[in-house]
C-alpha cells in the first residue's frame, strides 16, 4: 500500500501526524532589530563628536609625553652642565699644579 496516494487512509493519517510533528517544532524568530532613534544627520554628528574626542585624548596624551620628555631632557642638561663645571675645575687644578 502506498502512503502517498491521496485516497489512502493510512497515507492521510501519516501526513496528519507528520504535520502535527512539524507544528510542534518551535519556530525561532529572529530578535527584532532595535529602532534607531537618531536621524542620519544626528548619527553623523555623533560620530564626528566621538572622533573629535578621540583626537583630543590623543593630543593630551602626546602633550603629556612631550612634557615628560622635556623634563627628562632638562635634567640631563643639568647633569651635563654640572659635569662640565667639574671637569673645568679639575683642569684648572691640573694647570695650577704644573
């Protein structure tokens, strides 16, 4: 007996239970996309503001690094100046002893 025949009683029940089984499978609906409240102009303005803030932070970081480097350079200059005066004193002492 063929279940695919439309007049077959067993075919009808087989299709019926098959349809019920398919209906029991939960259908996964995708999550709805959130609505965007801002218009396109507001989005571009917001992205530009974020970009400006990023560049401001980068500028502040660079300035602080530059200030630290200048402070370090100043300390090194003072050390070399101090050593230079010490060398000059030593040279004077050597010249006076000879």
